[in-house]
């Protein structure tokens, strides 16, 4: 199994100009292969997504470590000006390349996750003993140099939690592979740390994306987000990949995707190798690469990172014969390929929900309504989306009223809709908050009882655009809004109306029968939403692209804008 080496240089600038140092053999740290291999777990890709799931960790056996030792090649520096002249520098025994871009994510005020994936030269012999190293460096201070390892056991991914950074600072980063025939350099990525928790901010801007099916169209939304310098961070609220084969979930309008967008393997993915291959395919998309290289991402999973309408206990469409193994494989592949910080809290099985404090302006709560407490074997009236611990975490955090605005990052629809057709409950209809009445009512009651105001929920999953004020049906004033929900359009995935204008016109009045507080709906277009927060108002722009089936169809347009004035708890302005 081939290992791969990368060298990371992270440069902070005040002027916005990238000042990357030249790459040379002399710039590489002198670290022994034994030391490198012994510290392999410093590459976060080897860790389990949650600490108390050791079965999801990747461990290198003593035999494997010993085999890696023989796979390093050494070269010597010859520069008379180098303080390391004549010292051995380990390089890759087999050349590697950067074909899947770079990414950053989960930014904090003093830290950020950095990610890349390397690809070995398959024309070269692949021996189990081949090994290499990973170096990264913060700014230009050699004291911060670290060395990491990546191997095929983690699909040649690299994940680093870079700490000790400065709040609200833009950083440039890159990865370098010291191949035997000379260094190979990745794309330069840009990331930005969050403001300090006590910082007074005038404005902060998020982009929200969801439901990106590679076989359904081009990721134009990603490219447009990458080009917008005003966006501080990108949120992905689920369905980063899709598990289907092409036959199981066909594109609309008879579109035939090009070969590189046809689902990898030609089948529904079920194994760890399958999920890894699907992420690898998605990561080749240039628009996705450009967005990751330009913006830090905060991501949460939904069902299609696992299987349609998945729960911790089962999935309606699962035919693998071993759902727990498939679920764990999907979780590991997600952890390897997304720039998400591993959860180090040991007392919760699936805790990937987390909070980001954006100065004193926004508290962002990224919830997990998919793999925490969901159990479709329970009747809807008793069903939960949030487990007891997650609910307490969310309610305690919201009750602090620390920031001007609260944003609930959420996978599935909260606005009211039917859960049954006649007498029969359909999983398609009951897969959201409407099918988990305990969690839904608990949230509304908690907000009302504690007078929690100025809250927005952002939602994915629905594959359509929907803006609704959310009242509490148990309150005396059943029309008073508690918060507003903004459901983002899909990046590409087929809408409930199959991207058809006629069907969309039929769906709209049906929706309004159940949802009397809807401000806007669109069942045809694809795109993303931009959210801008100030001390007096929150603004949400619905952005659509021209044609996801045309590689040149990425022209954006602002379809609708909604504004919530502070203290209103509802949409106060539409334009």
C-alpha cells in the first residue's frame, strides 16, 4: 500500500497578497522515517469521527509500520548555504499528484481544519512498503513545523487542525509533495478564522448550499460562491454526495450526464471502498474544488451521505444485509473527505452537532437531525430528531442569548406539511420535523418560555426553495411567529416537481393549504442562499443559476430577498 507525503506552508498576509516561499529540497524538514510513522495519528484522518467509536479508527499495525520504513527514499541537500547541507531528505518513492483540491473547514477564532487528498502514480509499482511524509508549516516560523503521514488506509487523505491562529485573519495555505524528481505543489487555498467571541461586528455573511447530486447537473452554485469575496464562510447542510446509481435516481428533462458525472462504480454504494470512491469522484469537480479552495466550510451530514431516509438503526432502501456496517463505513468516509473537526467528546455515540460563535453578532448551531436520535420504529407522536443530550446542548446554548442572532443549521423541513396520504404515513412525507412531534414542539415551547428571539433556521433536504414564518400551534396566539425558516434550493438535485414548471404550479397551492405562513416557494430552480447579518437586520438572498444541465449555464440571478428586522421574529420585508 502506497503512502503519500505532502508539505504544507500556511501563510498569513495583511495585504491580501500571497507570498509563497520558493519550494526546494532545502525547505524540507529533516525528520526520520521512524519518527514520522510513530506519529501517524497526528493526521486526523486516522482518528474515529467520535472518540468512543474505536472501530471507526484506523490503526497501523507493527508489521505495517515496519514495512513503511523500507519505502522511503532519501536525497541529500547540496547547497553550501543550507544549514542542512549533506543531510538526508526523505522523498516519495512513487510520485503523487494533487487531483482533488484542497479544503478548509470548521473555523474557530484560533484554529481551522485543513484538508487534501493525494493520488499515487498508478503507472509506478505499488508496493506495500512504500511510504512518505507530510509536513505543514504555519507562517514562516520553523518552530511550528509538523510532520504527518497518509496512507491508503485513510484513502490518502490528510487532515490537520491548525491551532494558535489569529482571529478574523485570512490565511493562505498549500500542500507540497517532495517527489524524487522534484516537489509538486497543490492549489493555493484561502481560509479565514472566525472573529473573537467578544468582537463587535458590523456585518457577517454566509453562503448556504445543500443537495448536490453530481449526476443531476453542474455545480455552478459552488463556482459563483468561490468568486464572491464578500462571503465569509460556506455552510453545507447535507447531501454532499448521493449514494444512488444513475438508474435509481435519474436526472430531469432527459439529461444525459457526461461520463465523469455518472455515479462511480455504476451501482448503489454500500461499502467503505464504494463511499470513498464516490467522494473521490465528487472531489474531481472543478467548481467544488474552487469553492473549497476559496472558502472555509462548516458541514453537517444528512441522509444521502448514508442512504435515503437513513436513521441510526436502518434505512428503508438498504439492501446491504448489514446496515450497521454500511452506516459506519459511510461515517468514516465522510470523516476522511470533509474538513470537519473530529468529535472528541466520548460520551455520545454520534455527536457531530457543534456550535460556532461569530463575534457577538451570530451564534451558529449546527444540529444533527439525522443520526442522533431518529428512530422510525417509534410512532410520530413520540418520535424525536434530537436526542436528550443534543436537545439540552441546543436549548442551553440558545438560552444564553449571547449574540444578536441565532442561526439553527438543520437538515430537514420544520414548516408544517402533511405526513400522511389518507390514513397511510409515508416516509417521504414524515422524514422531517413534522414526523417527530416531540422534538418539534419542545423547540417551540423552549423558545417561547425563555423569550428567545431573533432566530433563523436554515434547512436543506427538500430540493426546493421555501420561506416560512413558524408559529407555535400550542400558543394562545397561533399566528405569532417564533422564528423564520429558510429552506435552501438544491445545488442540482431534482426538485419535488422534477424541475417542471407545470407540476410546480400544482404543488404551490397544495403547500399553502398546510402552511399559511409561507412567503415564497419555488419548485423548479437550483442555486444557493446568501445570508447577511448586521446588528439591526438579517437579510437572505435566494440565488438561482441559469441552467444546471449546460456547462456554460452558471449565470446567477437574485430571485428574491427577505429581511428580518431585529425583534420581529418574522420576515418583515420582501424585495
